[in-house]
C-alpha cells in the first residue's frame, strides 16, 4: 500500500522508514555492511599476496603509511592494482628489456618497480627517485640499489642526458602548475636527445567532476590547484594547452590521451635534440 503511494525516488527512504518501524536500525545495517566490506578487502589482500608469493616468491609490501603516501587508500589491493597498471604501461612503452637507463620519477615505495623486477633487464636499467625519503629507505632495505631521494625542486641527482626513457605516474598531478615548466626543463636535461617520456596528469579527464570554483579557474587559467593535508596530496590540474605551452621547445608530442590512466590524461613525449 505504502509502495503505491510513494514515488520511485522516495521508495528507498520509505523502505528504511519501514525497517525502523519494524525495529531494525538502517545505520547499524550500513555499519555492519561496512565492516563486512573491510573484512572482504583484507581477505582479498591475503589471497592476492598468497598468489603473488606463489608466482614471484616471498615478497614484502611497504607498511600502510607508505602505501598511503602513494594512494588515496592504504590497502594492499590498491598498491598491487595500481602497480600492475603502471608497470604494464612501462613495459608497453619501453619493452621488457630496455637498452638504456629508465627513470621512474616520483617512484614512491615501488608500486611500479614491484612488477618490473620480474624482468631482469629492467632490474639493471631501472632508476627511481622520490622526495619521500622513508619510501626510498624502505626500498633500499629491500635490496633495491638504484633508488634515490631527490628534492622537490630541480636539480635531479643525475648527469645530463643520462636516461634513455622516463615514466612519471601521478607526479606532476601533485606539483603546482607554476613549477611545471621548470620540471620539464629538468626532465629534458636528464634525458638523452630523442628519447621518450610517459607522463600522467590530472586535467580534462576529471574536469566534469571538478567543483564549480575549481572548474572556473581551470577553464579560465588552464590550471587549478587544490590543497589537501597529507603527503603530497595537493591536487594539481592542468589543461592540455597549458602543458603544451609548459614543455614548448623541449619536447614533441607523440600522443595525448584524455583519461588513459584511470582518470588521468597522458602525454607521450619525445625529447627534442
Ligand atoms: C601519487 S604518488 C605516485 C607514486 C608512483 N609514481 C606510483 O605511481 O606508485 C606521487 C608521488 O610523487 C612524489 N613526489 C611529489 N613531488 C615530487 C617531486 N618534486 N619529485 C619527486 N617525487 C615527487 C610523492 O612523494 C609520491 O611518492
């Protein structure tokens, strides 16, 4: 009877009210479901870890605090899945046996590195650097040698033209737009002429989800910046046109794809001679 009186959109609320009237508490139900989801997530972590260890041998994941430094959540599930996605891209762009050193700029606690380590050539060619000294110390404690702490302003600790390739997953998306040109100049310096750089950025892929005030400045200026607490959790959004101007004269664009990496836009660039 009640169902017939209540329009479609109000039915769920009405159902909740009926549950309350019957003596059941919807908040308690939601809390119970949340607990079950958390348990399921930690069970998934265990299953995946067992699978990973079966195929790749005993492995350590960084502690939750370091996992949180590279993600929105600290679950192992997130650490594994984001690393699988980024390492697949690194393999697609540079192959399973890169012939020259490749830099993983802003490598964090090794989400990408974890999966690349299965390829012996990558283990000799891979270099990672990050401002997160605890993440780098943790990677070094796991036996990774070619990982270094870097500053949050140039220069990077490498000689001119040292690298034959570069990946930067979700790094410029945490650095203010006013520093992007400076960073492109530095990436240009450490890369050899003609080599490829794969860079992910927040921009058009998230435009429709931006709050109105952020969207207004993004549309007006080509960039927006939202401050957030936590390790490099500020969000820096830039338009395609802004980025093209920022690396003008330094890199040529081989490919630009909106929302290719999760909700992030990607540039595949070639370092100019
Ligand atoms: C979202 S996390 C991504 C980490 C890693 N690229 C990945 O995909 O797992 C962003 C990383 O950028 C690092 N970072 C921020 N600014 C940096 C800078 N100027 N130089 C190097 N790393 C930086 C942070 O410490 C953090 O590890």
